[in-house]
């Protein structure tokens, strides 16, 4: 029997097998806002209008408000932030009390506002853990082995460059075995990276707001932030973006690092002050970097694209967690949370605790 309450969704799952979603739809009523041109939404303003129109249509026909709104993956750059300005029509008149979106991070979601509205927000906390950890290790290897420079020189016909010209030759790579990896943020992704890096012979230290239980530390050793900065050969950023972590790595932090350190960021771009990073690259304090995220993405700091530095920078367009399996798992987690909410339960993946 189909539940008589209605759910609003931005598009439909792209990776979930059709029979799984159809099975879900036999139990729950779902209205979808299309994303396919010419009638689909294409930007933040058109999505906001579509949500408002969908809510108004139900009210005009005497139907009950939507109780939930969900969105899937590959939408943040196009539609975010998902906040009060966009979503407030849904919560009016005691309506929507559940939101969920694809991704582990939720710095672009108005969670505080949702909590004040008595609504849950659920993320997909473990869906991208493995691919992001693999991607971080990939960027560590790319940075320590000068992969970007090797690629550029080979394509340009320079082979390994001219060793007689300072700076115009491919340097020897560094084996990561025996190097110290400092992980900032030992959450699920940081832990998965720790296991993978240890398999490559790296020594792992980490900094968190508080130490994790030793049984969960995956062999990593807790240290202070200052000790991590001073002793790490490679630093990987794996913490969430919050007001406290914005520009967590700035000029003062780069000054504390070893000369020739390698930096990798697969978390959020604004955790690193990119201007300070560029200056650290220019001074040689930072040897090479691997970046999957950026402070103002998709805009890249011009210093990172400067030919005098670009060969020491490996860039990716926020794709380390973007695999078919991770998105499939994420879509399943969204529907799992939604079903728990519809059954009157607190969803396992809720990031807040509203009074409902």
C-alpha cells in the first residue's frame, strides 16, 4: 500500500538500478523536478522557482504539503547552497521535515536553519570514503613522484628536461616508504587513507579536535597540530570545512612546516588559504601539491596555474570521490534515510537532532 504523504525530489537516481527505485516508488509517492532540458531546471534560481511552484500547486489543489525533499549527486556546483532562501517554501505550514543530499560534506547546506524548522538533514557519510581515500593516496604519489611535471615534459617533447638548466629537468621522485604522513582529520576518510598509506610503508600521525579511541585509530598516532606541521613529510587535509577550519592552513602554519613538504587536499578548498599556499610554493617551503578541491571552485587561483609553478601542482576537478560505485552507494543511503524517516524513526545518517 502506498503511503499517502508526498516527497519532492530533484531529478531521479542516476546509478540505482531501475527496479530498486521503482520498488521504492510503489511504497511512497514522489514528485520529481526534472533536470533534462528543455523543461528541466538548470541553475539555482530555476530550481528555487520550481520548488516554490510545486509547493504552491499542491496548496492550490488542497493537497497536503511535501514531507521530504531530496537531491542526489553532481548538483552542488549548479544549485547550492541548499538553504533557507531556496527551501523555505517547503517548511511552511508544518510541511517538510526531512532533507537529504548526496555527499559527505554539508557546508553548503543550511543545517542550522533546518534544525530550527524541526527538520532532519541526512548526508551520505560513508559512500565516498573508499574512493576519496584512494584518490588522496593517488595524489600523494603524484606529488612525491612529480607526475604532473613528467606528464607535461613528455607531452612537450622535453622528455626529462635539460639538467644543465636549473629547474628545467624532472627531479628524482621520492619513495613514500619511510615518510611521515600527517593526516588532518581522522574521520572515516582519514582512517581509510591511514590504512592504505601504512600498506605503502608510511608512518602515520594525525591531528583531530580530540584523539579518537586507540582501537579506532588504525595505527595512527595522535599529535598536536604544531607537531604535525613540524614533522610531517606529507600533509593530507581530510577534515570538514567549518568556521573553525576555514584557512586552517595559512601563512603561520606553512612557516612551521618542513621545507620541501608535500600537501594534498581532498576535503574542502577553503581549509587552505590558497594565496598562502602559492607563496609557500614560490619560496620552496612546499615542494609539490595535489589538489582535488579549491577555495572558490570551479575558479582556480591564478598562482596555481602560473607556468613557473604549475609543473609542481597536480589538479583535479573535485573528482576523487566521484565513482559509479560511490554514487550508487550514496543513492542507497539517501533512500535508506528517507525510508527510516517515513517510518517515524530517527534516520541513522542524520547530522542534526531537531525537535520533531
